[in-house]
């Protein structure tokens, strides 16, 4: 069976899987990953509750037959909150779908043991033992593969995308017929593509599209005949049987169009129309399509959809998306007003030139000074009261979204920090960025330090900026494929080097060296700048001296880069 783009589905055969060593593998897997998973969540009740809200929000539109991992994760989150009764119900729901779900069985046993009811745990453990002792298994239902897939889903929903991808790959290696892992893998690749360079991003998106099409082909998503299909569009009056697959494929196609700077595909628009026609009143679909419409630049329609979603259900992520759309719409209106002011100013200047012959020199100077003052006032933020009022309204929306998230949301705090900076509310901006810097996610910390450092440089708070930029540079490897962020850090280091140039404490050289580490091409620019007026012989001597002085640092830097690349976040790509 061929999937779209030539991807071949694995050939089915009657040969069973060999599970002689299944007991050790499953027990080792659960002990390793579930204990690690627990340690990542304990003690942060607010974060757990926010994850619970998000997963429950998405679960409603997943087909019943595919809800096992959702039930398992929801139950696990309930158990961490001490709600063992609710956790038990979720585990039982997952086990109704798949009685051999080893992750749900293990979590259920732990739930009993944690509640002090050890006797209830014995039957569950015996069931795990029976599964472990099986010597044959139906392709597509390998217990270890299903466990890996379930844990991959949990890691992905908690933002641990790299470990989720590794688990999905392991699940497919264990059992190539575990097709649910193809869909999960596609969703993880979509998220990871946001943090790599353009060439890597296109390749990653193509992998994801092939993966989700393979899932669609195998599961016959909206396929209503004997012939296999690679498109999830329905035939005749039939409906969608896996909404999430349609959503992910639509998002992947649109993201590929944005990265390659091409027009959005007819196929993607068909999926959007399909989802809105069949599920246009569901808050999750309204939120998802509204957010996607904003990414596509269709802001008015995005705002309407998100407003409907807000009216249907008050949820932090929905309010956040609504605020983002409003902010972008107001910025576009601001740019339009700026263009109108600019055209009016240019027209006025042309009229002034025509009248200048009849004016005295002194009156002409006063008029020109007045015109310059008006122009500078027009382009300043304070000069656009409409934009300022809009920013204040967006702040209110984001603060309400943060309240709905129980005061804990990295994305919302980051957004608030940027808006407070635009409003020149320095204390509030610093507080929000520093709040993000306490996150366990390294990428979020790196972005927060970089944005706060640049803002402090802009406000000429050099001493404080120095410390923050230092922390941002220390975390640069987690976002090293983002050329814009590296360029911003380089510019910040150069600004600090110039600022400390008058001091004799070595800070200027330190920051100049940091700028070179961030962009070694600066060495070439330095050579050209210092030797542009020198003779050919002097240029040779200077280059030789510079090479001797920098050979050690070059070698060290090259080794350091290779080490971090080999151990980096995206080494498996």
C-alpha cells in the first residue's frame, strides 16, 4: 500500500512478534520513564492543573477508539493532584479500550499502592505479568510499542518534544504497525520545526506530512470506500472520523507554505472549510482554526472565530490567542495610519516648498522646525493614542488569560513582557520576563533573557543588561538554529563592548570577544577594516599576527561548537 509522496506502508504478514523478553523490557521501560515523568511534575500543582485543562479540552474531539493515551494522561494528572477516585475512572476508561494497556495498568497499580490499598494492586500486577508472559502478539498491538507511544504522547503534551519524538521512533521500531505513532510523530515534528533553520524546517515538515498521510492511509480517515486514500476529505455526505488528523495535516500544509513563501494550498483551505462546516460550533475547532487564520494573515476572520470560542468556553489558551490576534490587527492599523500621516506630511512639505519664496528666512526656519516636531511626534508610540488604548485592552485580556491559567503560563507572561516594554512600563516588563526565566524549559528561559537584555539595552540600563545578556548567551545553544536570535545577541555584545570602551577593566575586550564567538565572520571584517589603507606588505604582516594571536581561540571555539552540536537538542536530525 502506497501513501502520498511514495511512502510505503509496512507489508503485513502473519509472523507474530517474539515477546520472550517482554517482561523485562516493559518493567524496565515503565520504571525508567514513568519515574522520570513523575519527578518532572511533582510539587507544581498549578502547572499540572493547566496541563489537565488543556488535555481535557482536546480530548473531546478525539475518536473514542483513540482516547486511550488521553485517558491515561488525564488519570495520571489527577493522581498527582491527589484525586485518586477520578484517576481510577480514567484508567478504567483507557483499559476498556485496550485491556492490555501496560501504562494504564502500571499507573492504576501505583494509584492503589499510593492510596494504601495494596490488595487492589495485586490483580493489576498479575495482569501485567500475564501480558509480559505472552509469546505472540497481533501486529499493531505490541504492548511495549503501545507503552512507548502512550508515554510519547504524554511527553509531547507536557512540552518535552524531543523526548516525545525519540519515544515515537522507538515505538515504530518496536512495532511498525503502531500507526497511531505516525500521527503523534507528525505533530511533534510540526512543533520542533519552529526551532530550526529554514532548510532543516522544510525537510522536517516534509517528513511530518508523509507521516500523517501514512496514518490517514492506514486508518482510512474519512475514507468511505474500498480504495485507500491519502486525503482525509469525505466522500458524499459522510463525515470525519479523526478530526485531529485533519487539523494536523492542515497545519503542516500551511506551515510549509509559509516557510517556502508560496501560496496556501487549495487542499488546506478545503480542510478548513470541512472542519468549520461540520464542527463550527465547537470551541476547540473555533480556537484551532481562528489561530491558524491569524497565522495565515486573515485577521478579521480570525478575530470573529476566536471571539466565538471565547463566548463558548473561558480558557486561558483561547483568551491568549484572541489577544494575540487583536494585537496584530491593531499593529496593522497603526502601520496604515502611519502611511497616511507620512503621505500627508510629504504633501505638506511639497506645498511648503511652493510657498517658501514669499517667506523670510526666520519664518521659514520656524515653520521647518514645527514640521519636524510634528513628524517625530507622529511616528512615536505616544503619538498614536489608538494604538496605546489597544495595547492597554490587550493587557487586560492577557491578564485575564493568565488568571484562567492560575497565574502560570510561559507564553502569556512572555507576551505581557513585550507589551509592557512597548508601553515603557519597565518594572512590569522585567517582572514578566524574569517570571519566564524561572521556567524549567531552557528555550523559554533563553528567549526571556534575550528579550529582557535587549530591552534593558534600549533603556540604557547597561549594568543590569550586562548580566542578563550574559545569561542569554550561556543558553544560546538551545536556540542556535535561529539566525535572528544569534544576530540579536551579537549586536547586544557589540553594544556592550562599545559602551565599556572608555573603561580599562577589560570589559570592552570581553564583550568584543563574545561578539566574535557569536559570529566568527567578524574576524574577517576586522582584518579588512584595519588594513584597508595599508600596503600589501603591511596587510600580510597584520594577517599573520592576527592568525598567530587567534589560532588558539579559533581551535577552542571550533572544538566547543562541534561538542555542543553533537550533544545538542536536535542531534537526531
